[in-house]
C-alpha cells in the first residue's frame, strides 16, 4: 500500500519528486563529508606526530593557527625571537623541570633558496629539528637508513658550555650597510666592581670607536674610581688600531698588553692599565677574574631604523670579581666582590638612555630604555628584566620613571640638580612590580665634543651637542615589591643607575 502511494505521488508530481530526491542526496553527501572531516581532525588531535609531538605547541606571537595549517603567505616571516634562550631558561630550564618532561624546537616548511655551482637559484622548503629532542616528544621520523643524531651545532643550541655561551652573546659586531656615518660607530665591554664596604667602586670600559671597516678607528681604556660622596679619579689610555684585536665570533678583546678574555670555564679575565687624566701622574692597573652567576644573563636586544643602530647584551647581570686593583703602586685585594658586565654596540652620537642594574635580595633586575637622536621619535616604555637563582623570572614594561631631583652635583663650573630618588611600576595581569631607588651618590659628566672622549667611559663616547648633555652615573639602594605568580615579591640591594640631565 505504501509503495503504491509513493509510486503514484512520483508519477503525479515528477519534477517535484526529482527536486526532493536531489536535495536529499546533497544533504546526505554534505553530512558524509562533514563526518569525514570531523573524524580526520579527531584523529589528528589524538596523534602527537601530526602536531609536532608533545602535548603543548608554542607558536610565534600573532601567528594565525589556520595560516600555519594552510601555509598562507601570512606565515612566511614569523619566528620566535631568542628561541634558544626561551628553550634553555624557560621551557627546558630548571624552574619547570618537575612539570616539563621534554621540549623540542622545530621549524617546519621554511622557505629557502638553493644556489647551485653555476649560479642558478631554486626555491625550496626546509625543516629543522634537534634529533634527540624530537625523539623525546615522540615525533621522531622513521629512519630508513643511516643515523639521525645531534651534531655539534645542535648541542651548542640546546646546552652550550659557559665558554660557548659567553662567546655566543658577547662577540663583537661590524656596522651594517644601513649605517651611513660609520665614524659614529662605537662598541665596548663594560665592567663595574663594588668594594666590600660598599663605599668605593670602579667603572672599567674597553671601547672601540670609529669606522672599523676602514682605517679611521682605534681603542680606548677608561677607568673611573669613585669614593662615595668623595673624590673621582679618571684614568684613560688610547690604543692604536694596530694593537687592537676584536672578533665577530668570540668575546675576546685585546688592547696591546690589556685585554678581556673569556676563560675555558666561562669566567672573564680582565687586565687593564691606564694613566690618570688632566696631567696627573697617577697610574692604575687592574687584574680581575669576573665570575658570572649561573643563568644570570640577558640575551640581548638590537634595534635600528634610518641608519640608527643600538645593541646591548648583559653576559654577567650578577657576578663576583676576584683579583687586584692597584693605584699608585698600592694594591687592594678583592675577593668575590659584587660585579657586573655588559656589552654595547651601535651608533651612539646623540643617543641618551635610562639604565640601571641592581641586586635585590635573591633577585637581580635590569632596566633601561634608549632615546634615539631623532627627537620626533616616540618615547619607548622601560624594559624591566627580573631574574633569580634559576634565571629568567619575568619582564615588565613601565611607561615612565618618576625622578625626584633632590641632589646637586658639580660638573666643572656648573651645578646640576640630579636624582635623589626614582620609582617605576607596572602590572601584567595579576603580576605586579614596583621598584624604588634611593640614590646615595651621583657624578655628572659633560658629554659635549672633545671632553666626552676624555671624561666618559659610558656616556656617549663620541661626544655630541644635545639638549641633555650631562651624563649622570649614580649608585644607591634598590628595593622591589609586588606579587609574582601569587607570591609576594620583595628584596633590596646595591645597584648602579644612569640617566641624563
């Protein structure tokens, strides 16, 4: 009966029946496709090898996951900056060793160009992995023949020795093609050392200045000795370029008989000798071994636009110094004295900055920002980099530093008002940080041409005319407060700070 009714309905309205059959068929086909796609996505989600292994995938910030899947043009130029640092200190670092079992860095489908011996170029897609790490997250490919093992480059990327790490982040640089006025180029190693009684300190700089790609350049050793609220003695010696040795592959810098050398265990050997300035007969010699604390380094940043280049790294954010400091043939023995080392490079004429580094109990922090010579450029936020005994802890970005100019200092015949206190703070979600600086001592250097090269080891070594021409170096107490991961943050210690007036 039902079959007869269906047959008569089809013959009575044939076109309507055809349309209904077609629509039903399309609906069934779409459902089958959707179920197939859903099953494939579920299978992919369950199969670690299809998503790079592991249980969590870390991607470059701003990358659309759909772009990553389809290989769209928007995914061509994404990368994770300082990926090796992120691997060593965060993902595979000691802090999360109990939670993270394995980490594998991977590059998939990166566009490269292959050039043949006869000059032809071919586009290709390349991938990169650390074999041992990829195996640990369960994503190793099936090896049909041969071996797939870590080479020396893989080992250095994952776990460099202290010696290799220093040379990796602390080597020297050549000016890029974008630098038009290469005579304004400068690069230097900087160390500071604090006496055990915290009332005396030394600033030690090994500076290369000028166009190092040509013949008009040379070196200078500058050493400043300061007694708190007392006398300042400056020592300097210039070194002809023929006696200067620097390298873009290692951190060693040789100035005749003086040098900064990375020792096999990763410590720095610092030896320097200089004469007192302004016609005085004083002499100074330094022989120190600077020992950076484990994990206590800042990997570095470099920025540039329109011919302006500024680079900075801190291989020894928290360090100790042992050795001798001899002035006028009277030597002081130092043992595990508080110390610090950083490295700067770039175009420095007309550049100013805010900077500081301090211990604060179990923590050590670094802050800073650079003002390029272009006065129309926007004011960048302050970068605050916080570490503890396990390395990197957090980054904050305060918008401003509030200075209270309650001290006065003399520079030549000029009396300047300089900071007596400074504060800055920031909140990142539930994490907060406040830094309070109490300045105990300050000195000012006039950075105008001709005088700058003689008086300043840190501030604008090439000299310039600018609105804020006085370089202010300060020493004082830093205290931090706030909350981090729900835990109170507190600590205090001695640090050094810089700004301009």
